C-alpha cells in the first residue's frame, strides 16, 4: 500500500510540476515574441524589452526546459540503482519550485525593465 501511495504522489507531483513549467515557458515565449516584433508604423511605441531582459527570459526558458528534460534522467538513474521512487518525487518537486520561482523573478525583472524603458522614453 505504501508503495502505491508513493507512486500516486509522485505522479501527481510530476503532472502538476510539468504543467506549471510548460505554462510558464509558453507565457515567457509569447511575451518574448511580442517584445521582438517590430513596432507598428503608426508611431506608437510598442512594448519592448532590453537585450538584458531578453537574456533573462532566455535563461528562464532554458531553466524550465532543463528541469523538464532532466526528469527522465533522474528516473533512469533511480531505476539503475534500484531506488525507484525513493528520491526523485520530492527532490524534483523542490527543484521545480525553485526553478519556477527563479524563472518568474527573471520574467518580472525583464518586464519591469521594459516598462521603465518605455516610461523613460516618453
């Protein structure tokens, strides 16, 4: 019974963490796309993010993708050592939360930098 409870908890952690990581990555990708498209010809200033802001967004996306792609590697390591489900559910969950927090912080700093740049150009 305890083994099946651990596996169901691990599956719920994986599903929630993966969905949250993908959602964060998609949102950052959309904002990054709109930040690099050229402004409209009507003279209105479009939303823009500085080069350092774009690099912050890129670091956030790379961090999310690294966590997502490292999950199978950790599970494979556990299976090879005979420790399946003993380490990865909680460790990966904590690492995912840290990566999500850092990614959201980088996103906020990049967007805030773009807002201050737009406000200073007025």
